[in-house]
């Protein structure tokens, strides 16, 4: 049984650096994307990896609930990609000088600026602006509760966040054993 590494970090983290031939299924969309991929990887040992190990544990719990336990053996790579590099293993890196901020940080900056702006407008201009600040908080709450962030989805489509096809190529190589 051969191993397949599934990296559950977000797309932007994965694009900056990842293990060669690993498959990227971000934890934020894992429960939706994983069933199709796990179905293609039957009888393969699945090794979950993230930055340090916490998200990999969450992914394993989700995978256990998807009903593929008979077809897969799951393992968590302890210490994540940080430990992978400490042991001297190779990674594929992009030019981080050109890489955008991670998407989650972009979202945090936008939400922070909008919330602060609307709150200050609510205090100094018109209290009606406080409702917009409250709406920002409600959006963050909803994103945390559901795992879906409309702002992150929108921002992922912006030109500087457009990813390459490396994750699709890695998925193809891992599922069929060759470059499609």
C-alpha cells in the first residue's frame, strides 16, 4: 500500500511551499472536496499533513466520518511540514518574494479595516454606521460557524490570488501514478 500525502493547509500556504506530489485539500473545504478524492485513492495509505499537525488531526476526524475507513489507512504526519523540513526532507517552494499574503491574512486585514472604519464612523459621524460594523462581526461569526467565508471566496478570485495548476497535477500523479 503506497502513501499519499494530503496537505490540508489553505491554498495560499500550499502554493508557497509543499511536499512534492502531495495533494492539497484545504481544511476549510475538506468535507466537500475530500470524498471525491478519497474515492479515487482507494487502497492507498493517506498521510495528513498541515503546518504543525493540528489541522491534520481535524481532517482525519472528518475523513473518519466520511465512511472510507474500509478503503484507507489514515496517519497524521506529526509536526507537519515544519517537522518535514527539520528532518531534511525536500519541499517544493515558490518565490515567496512574489507570493501574496496568505488569504486568511488578507481577509483579516479587510474585515479589521472595515470594522474599525464603521465603528469610528458610528461614534463620530452617525450611529447608523455601527450596524455595518455589527454586520462585519456577524459575517465573521457565520464564517467561523459554517466554515464558509464569502469574503475569502471572493478574494481568492482576485488576480493576485489566482493559483496555478500544481495541486491538480499533484492530484493526477497521486491517483494514477503518472503525470496526466
